[in-house]
């Protein structure tokens, strides 16, 4: 396999990852809506797992800023209880940070 073939295949993998970010973005939005309505361990974990996955993978595909934002959100979630919602100020801050992250994902994907 030539170097250009390898580069072309790697670019296809990168484009596939970028396309998957749209689905992950939508899943984050839906899971956040569920968690905000009903703060349960299952709803919490669903959101956490998606963000954790992005935090661990985005930099590999040339998106270090996405990794950093996702890590910040994961770290924030680690400070919260899975079974009881945080106070209103913390909830508002989390909502704001998630909205900013989703907006950033929109720009990465070109939405």
C-alpha cells in the first residue's frame, strides 16, 4: 500500500469520525434534556458515557479543543451526584457549558 493510499484511508476514517460527531451531538442534547427533566443514575450515565467517549477520542482525529471541552464537562459531572440534581446555579452553569459545547460541535461539523 502506498503512502498516499494510507493517507486516503486515514482521511476516510477521520471523515467518518466527524460524521459520527453529529449523532453524538444529537445524543448529548437528547440525554441532557432527559437528565434535566429527570435526574436519575441512568440518565446521568447516558450523558456521561457519550462525553467521556468524545473526551477520549476527539484529539486523535485532530480536534484537541473538542477533547478539552468534553474533558471539562466530564470533570464537572464527576463532582455531581448521579442520584440527585445539583442546585439551580450549578444546573444553570452545566446547561450553559453543554450548550457551548454543542454549539462548538455544530461548527466542527459545519452545521
